């Protein structure tokens, strides 16, 4: 990538435009507020809770159906209800962490080439 490349009509060396792009792309992560690693760690903890809580509720559903002699129905119901929630939470976390690492790579590459982020 050299200084004559263009993305979305703006030169690549225009860091403020790239930072606006990344702010929009990263969504819930706030650039400059606190380190991205800390924010990602918080989202990882939330994702684990979005796994643990439905798993606990699923176990209760299976237990309830087991009490009435149909643990198979309870297991199927728990999987149908909670697997999509857990799967989407982990996919979302994975996508967010991939985007954050791509942002950090671009920022480090820009710092290595000598131009300082934040200055145009």
C-alpha cells in the first residue's frame, strides 16, 4: 500500500479518514478511550456469561423435563432455544476481535512508516 492508493475516495495517508472508517467498523469499541485489549477482555467476559446463563437455564429445562420422564424433549428444547444465542454471541465476539486486530495492525504499520496517527 503506497501513498497513491485510494479507499472510498480518500487517500490512504489521510489517517483521520481511516480512523473514522475504523470507528464505524469497530462499533462498540471506543478508540482512544481505553486500550482495545481491555475492552476486548470485557467483551470476552460478557460472552462467557452469555454462554453460562443459557447453559444454566438449559440444564434447568432438561431437569424439569427429566422429572416428567422426557429428558430428550428437554434437551432438544434447550438446544433449539439457546444454541443460537450462544453461537451468535461467540461469532460476534470473534468478528469484533478480528476487526480490532486489523485496526491495530494498520495503526502499527502507519506508525512504522513514519506518519503519525491523528495528524493529516
